[in-house]
C-alpha cells in the first residue's frame, strides 16, 4: 500500500468516525456493529472512541436522569471542640425523636463515623427498626440525611446500581423501607454484607469483551424497616429500636424543607475529619461484647476517645446496653395480638379480685377460644403455642415472667408489662378519669409523627437552633 492510499484510508476512517459521533444514539446503535466490522475493531473499542469524540465535542448523551454528584461539606473555618460538637448533635437527636436510652449517643457517634470511615477497617451498619409504622424512622432518616457525610437516600436500589454507586461516590447510603425491598433479595443482602469490611468487593465482567473488574462495596450504610431484617445484616449493625411516642412524650416537628440549618454540624465534623486524621488509637472494648460486636463498635469507641470529655464513658455504656441479642419476630399480626390480649385482661378485671397475671396456658386458652381469631389455627391448622406467642411479643420487650401463687411456681404474662405497648400502638379508649395514670392504662397514644420524603434541596441555612426546623 503506497502512502497516498494509506492517507486516503485514514481520511475516510476519520470522516466515518466523525459522522458516527454526530448521529443520535438510536441511529448510532443501528450502525455500530457493521461499522466496527468494516473497520476491523471490536464494538466495545468503537463505543469508547465515539464516546470520547462526543465528550470532546460537548455532545455526550446521558441515558436519562440526572448526574449523581456527592461532595463532602466544606470544613468549618473556625476551631472545633470535638466533645462539645458531639454534645450538640446528641441534643439534636433528642429534640426531634423519642429514642431508646443511649440511642442518641450511638446515633451521634455513627454520624461522626461517616466522616472518618476510610480510616477504619469495618463499617458498622446502622439498623433502625420498629414493631409497626409511625415510630419515627423516616424522621430519623431525614436527620441522618442532614448530618452524615455525602448522604444518598434510596427507598429502592438494584444490586448493580449499588456497587457501581459505591465505587464512584463512596456515599453514606440511607436505605429506607428496607423490610420491603430486601425481602428475598439475596444479591442485595450479600452486597451489603460484603461492604462491612474495607476490602469488601464484588467481581463483575464489563464491556463486550467481558473484562473482569473489581467494584468496592465499602461505605457507611443505614437501613430502616419494620420488624427485623436478616440475621446476617443485623449481626453487622448497631441496632436502634424505635417506638411510637405517647401523648406524654413531646418532641419538635422536623421540617424537611429546612434541613440546610444543620449544615454547620456537617462542616464541623468535616473539620474534625481533616484535623484528626491518623490520630485514632485502638480503643478499650468492654469485655461483655462478642467478636462481631467488638468490630461494630471499635470505630465509634475510637471516635469517642478522640473527643474526650464524657464521651469515652457514654460510648461504652451505650455499646453494652445496645449490644443485645436482636429479637427474632417480624410477624404482621403483632398489633392484633396486643389488642386481643388487652381485651382478655379487661375481662379479667371484672373478677373479684381482678386478675393482673395470666399463666401462659391460660392466655393461650383465652386467645384460641374464639375461632374467628387467627390464634386457633395459627400454623398449619394448629393453635398458637408458647414459643410462637413469645416470639410475637418479643419485639415489644414483653417476655414471660415467673411468680408464686399459693406457693406454686407460675410462669406467664403480667398485665403491667403490656401497658407501655398498649399505650403506644393501640387506639385510645374512653375512660371516665383523666389523670396520666388512667390515660396510660387506657392505651391512649399520641398524634402520629409526620412522615415526609427527603428534600430535593438542602433548604435554607437557618441557625440549627431554630424552633421551626
């Protein structure tokens, strides 16, 4: 081939590639295979060349949606005292939520962890659970959105989108309604489990040549759902069990359009992350924790030790209190069971003297007496048994108790143990009295917490102390 022929072929090839880069995506897809064959290259190589030319021409065509951009907050310009900052963030959680004891401490440390995650080997998951709806999970997820580093909320995400997003952006994933989209989703659970360690990754082949590539899955993840998720997820998580607030429990209402007011907290945490890099020491772990719990709490205890003040003590008290065996039941009949047991105890109150304790056999007998109820043929036509009853009540913190009656050991359930759950989860009952005790016994519950979706914008930059946030 002489030089003139080679030059002409190069010109023809350049003109062809230039014309291809100007086609619509639909038209290009029609031409790409034949053109790749004519040029003697793979389709994948041709795609890369056309993509580069379009990008150079400012004509890169996105597939739809909006570009995902997650940037860490700018560091706070002034000085930051770590202990004081953690105290302020803990106060924010207490202001807007009814939390279990030590819950605000754990949430504060986990938010701080999202700014330091790359310095640790484990990424403890945050698992927010409740027995039923309207217990504050969505409000808590909005606060995490406002306080964590590079938050990315998602009520649903595919496994492929998850590991590609994590590889590119290293977000703090906020997965709401996890009880729905994680159910029977082994691929998603496997990805979330693998990202618990820094070397967690998945291997996938990409492109027409099926090139094997490694995608990291390591990042902070918070999930929220009703009941309990898979044991493998719970085992890697700090678990915060939420309850519906009562009429006696008051919290401020969180406005989703004003989450920008919390930006200073994120900036101060970013300043800490910049200042305290590589300063962490291996913390002292309470002896009561098992190996997996030690791994979950080690980053948070290290952050607490760095902050100083009362946080080393607060963090260890919290980790011992919250590191308990998770409850096993997530059955949807729990509220019906609470209602039926309340009716049983109400009937027993007419006895002389009133009966406030029921043995397990007595309670099961009363539950299965009405064949229209689900308890008479609970499983495969058989009535509910003691173990199944205990599993249904366990998420409410209600467990069988022991007492003596006429010098005979009895085992069953006490009315007093149900009162708190009746108050939180059952409709109110009309009573003649209006004292707090009578309201509590009647099962009155508070106005439901308002649930809104995550905001598109951060909102205004009002002071974090604003009462209208």
